[in-house]
């Protein structure tokens, strides 16, 4: 029971600390900046200094070229290019021209009657 009360009091202090940081934003920013600085320095230490003496082995990966795969890719691109160029080059109507607006007005009048 006493542990629960101590945890509850700790929660009270943490909540008060956050409340203080909210009221004093300038100092709260520095507190959060310091916490971020500590966390980033810990990550930097674990990934740079702790690995400093270890020898890293790199496997030699040999790249190879598969001509058949390359030819399939080129063929697919050519087919797509042909389909793209074969697509109709429709004239797009200018919706701001007076002719288009007159056509729209006629369509509306026909729909009303």
C-alpha cells in the first residue's frame, strides 16, 4: 500500500512539472531541449563510440546483369510508349469561350423544355 502511495505522489510531482513547463514556456522549451539532447547523445554514443573498436566485415556482393530481364523491361516500355502515343489526341474544349457557353445554354434550355 505504501508503494502505491509513493507512486501516486510521484505522479503528482510529474504532473506539477508538466504544468510548470506549460506556464513557463521559455524554460519548458529548455527542459524539453535538454531531454532531447540527452536522448540523442545516448543514441550517438551507442551507435558511434561503442562500435568504434569493432571490425565490420563486408561481404563482397557481386552484381550481375540478366540480359533477358533487361530485354523484357525494354519491351514493356516500348509497348507502353506505343499505347500512349496511340491514345487519341482529342481537342479539349475551351470552357471559357463564348461558343462553349452558348452550347451549354442551349443544352440547358433543351433540358428545361
